[in-house]
């Protein structure tokens, strides 16, 4: 292939990265700068220009979506199949290695992968067995502790001796958890990575084999790697000078789950000779004003690897800033702007509402529902996470591995079959005392109900043998009684039955890759696929609807217009981060990510009063908003006569109008916002109520008999009152 076929679509910096010599390369890729394009073309360059076999390429990323996109682009660019190439997520690649070398990894051939909820069930069972109160030893805290140790490469046996009773108990739980997983042949997500690291570290011959096979190693989103992932990459590429990494320190927002932003600088210091550093700063997504705002915000962080986004596109519209009276007014404004945009021909799916905390979504969801505007909470419960699906998968897991205690516990009394808490506790006690699985314990507990359950599982296993995968799933959802059980759900029975039917369809469409699923049959492969898919909290394709999501979820996405809401001190940045330099810098990076999701229009909102965590607050605008130069901002709201309690913060400079605000995605001028008048009342007006006392009108709605007013009362907070009965006095 001609060199120009690979490089002619690249800019100079991208071309420099793609054609860099075989030595450690770090590509510092700003938001929207084409990092996936660089990765794909680098792989194509290695295959076509350096004559490497596709099997000599390893490419790892963090989501199945990103891996799938990478495969698709390589296929289109080179016109070669990619099914057998080593392209996948860290967890997926680790799983593939462990399946191929289960014996060397000290795992049974039919080991099962647990998702986060299954792991939590194991921990809860351990707490119960050890008579540890869940109110004191919260299962999710224990889960976080265990995973945090594994992310750092620390086994229970490596924990240092301590006189701290709390740390001693956590160490005890970690040891018990490891023993339980070993007995049942269970592997959690953190274990996949740690066990893969240990597999290569403890087997010199195996390590040498893969070092020789993987002539070039490519890593996406390098700033999100944790300690174990960094060490694993180091083992594979030791003395090979073949590591090509793409990352952005300004988009490192997962420190709370183990990501190490310092891995970027650590790489630059540890790899010799000095690695090549290429900066991708040309942005192909956003307008000039959006990028200027993003650069100004992130520039306040100390010690970052300096770069500045730029574009050849126009400056575009100014950033719109709206100062709301409160969270209801904020939601009202945002939804009305979206409706106006749709009315002019825009698509709802081009709009995203981004917030720092999930708790912020309720007001927007409520307003969207009231106005009949379709919406989707991105990152909500996915298909494989739904209860009815997990029930069916647990039956299938038990067929595949009788000693899977997590699956056993989930379905032993689902549907109900008379195996209550007491009987289940007896099983757990036997299993713990004799060091055996719950299934093995069931053979020792001679009760009719348990015998019936055991007979059912054995019968399903026998009947499923030899059937196609979809027929096995159909057999289980029907013969287990799950279909009838969930059909009786008066609330969502129909939906759950449809989901079970869809599971059968998913099995029918499932592609079983025999060549790359060592020591696995089709059922095991399908079950692993379900677990790995459920780990990614991404939304499914949907109809034209407004997208709601947290800022963390928004990473990697882009929209024509973005509403960045709740930009207030204590909310964004979060209160617990304000006095912590490290956490505050991660909050600033999160803001940078939010700003750079917008392509054409960015609207930022904050409220002058907000009901938060059970109390009324009067927050200041976020410091991140104050970092944006005034000449990039168009303030939307005109100041009215609203009053504020004596001890509250007065409206800031962002509440004062600087210019009129045009409709979103339009060049036509519009009048500035004026108070809404309803009869004698208008927004910002002081009123008094016989029961609630003095307050300020924040919104007026409806007409006729349904006319209502929302008042923020000084003593009791916000109340919505029907005007026909309110008996308000104007002050």
C-alpha cells in the first residue's frame, strides 16, 4: 500500500505520531483531536509499511464500544478481517489470556467472571457468616477496599501487620473473600487484571512468548490506567521499545476508581531512551469560543503537560450563562430552550444535559415529562443488569458450574419454592464449616425443597446438552419457572417477559468465536460476554430524545448543544473537593471534559437558591465559571426585584445582563428575558402567606382554575400554591 493511502488524511501532528519510529511514543491527544484516527492509522502503518503480521499487534482500550470502533476502522482501512487480532479492553484481553492459560493462572477451566453486583452478594454472605453487622461493615465499602487493594497489586497476604482493629477486620474479610472465590472458581473484574499480571510475572517462559508475539503494543486512554495495568504493560514491553500510548492528562477524571494520572509522567521518566512526545492540539469538534473557554478553565491546574486546543473553525456563538432563581427555574429554562430548538427543526438527540450528581436529574426529568419531551438517562440500567435477565443468567451459570455460589444464592428461591432464610443459613453454615460450595452443602441437607431444586438444575443441564445456545436459553427461562414468575409482576410483568424473550433472541444472534475462546464452550462464552457487557454503563440506541447524564458518563461523547447545569460552589466543584488540591484539580478536569462535549452551543446554568441535601442553600457561582473570560459569555437573565435573606449571597456578576440572548442554534435576535406576570403576581415579587410567612415568587404557571405560583418562603423553602386558594398578600 502506498504511504499516502495511510497518511494523506492526517494533519502534521497526527502524521508525526503515526509514522514515529519503533520506540516508546506518548501521544498527548486533546479533546476532539482525532486520537482514535491516530491509533487506527498507526496500526495500519505497522502492518502495511513495516510488514508486521496482524497477530503481532496488541491494542487495548477501556470500553467494548471503543474496541469495536477500532476493529471496524481497521477493517475499512486495510480490508482485512480483525476477529482474531488482539484488540479489546484491558479486562477482555486479560480474560482471553486467563482462559488460554487457566492452569498456569491456578484457575479451573470453567472459572466464572462475576460482575459488581455478584461480587457484592459474595461479600454480604461473608459478612453474615462472620456475624459482622452490615450497618458497621457496609458491603459496598468492603467491596471498594478489596478492589482498591487489587488495583494496587496487593493480595491479602501482602497486607502489612497493623494494630488497628478496623484494618485487621478488613484484612480478615479480604482473606475470607479470596478463599471463597478460589473454592467457587469465581473471578471479579479487579481479579482479572491482577491474575493476568501475576500470570506473566510468575511465568518467564510465557512472558517471553508474548513479548515476542506482541511486536507493537498500543494503548488508548492511557491516563485512565491504574497501577496493575501500568505494571502489566511494562512487563509485556520490557526492553522492547514498542509501546505506543495515547492519552490526555486534562481528561483524567477517574482517580476515585484507581486511575493514576501520574502514569503519564512516570512513563516519560522510566522509559529509555527518552520517549517521543507528540501533542495533538487541533480540535475538530468545537467552535473557537468553546475551546477558548476550555483552555482558560484547565490552565488553572498545576503541573499539567502543557497544550492548548485550537481550531480552524469560526469562533461561533458566545457561551450562554443563565442565572436561575432556583433549581425549578433552572429546569424550566433548559427544557423550554430545548423545545424552542426542536420547534425550529433541531433534533432532541443532539442535546445533552450534563450534571455533576445524579441527584440533579430529577428536576429535569420532571420538567421533561410535564412537557411531554422524550428523554433518556444515559448510563441507566442496561439489559444484562436487569433483575429478570440476571435471574436467567444465574440458572445458566449454575448449569455451567454447580459450584458458583453467587448464582446458586440468587435462584435457589427464585421463583419461590419454600427455601426460606433459615434453610439458606443452614446451607451457608455447612458450606463454611466444611469448606465446600453451597451446591455440595445442598447434597448434605436432606430436605424436600432443596432436593426438588437440585433435581431441577440437573434436569435442565441434561435437557440442555446438545441444544443450540438459543434453545438452551429458551429451555431455562421456561422450565425454571421464571417466565411465569415475572409475568405475575403487576407493575412491569409484560416488560420483564419481553426482556426474557429478548435474551433468547440475544443468544440466537450471539457470535461464538471458536478461535479466540480457548477452553470455553458456547454457553461459557455467552455468559462471559454478558458479564463484560454489563460492566459498561453506556446507554443503548434510542429514538430522538434529550440525553441526560453525569459529566463522568459524558466522556467520549459529543453533542451539537450542551447544557452544563448546576455550576455552583459546593455542587461543582463538589463540597468535599474544595479544600483538597488533588480532588479540586480532578473536578477542574471534569469541567474541561464537560465544556469540550459541545460542538456548536454551550449553555451554563447556576441557581441563586437551591434545595440541596435537605436544606435550602444560596450558593455562589462556580469558580470554574469565573475562570471563563467575560468576553466569551452572553448572560441571559435580566435582574429582577427578587429579594434575598440577609445572610445569603447576593446575585453575582453573572446575574447581571450583558447582552440579549438569541434562540439556540439561530442567528435571529430575541428580546431579553422579562418577568412572567400572572394576574397580580410576577417573578421576583415579595409576598406573604398566613401560614408560611414572607417569600419571593420564583415562577408562575397555568391559567384559569389551574393557575399556580411557586414561592420560595424564607422559613419553609419552596411551595407550589394554587392561586384560587393561596390567599397571598403582596408586600
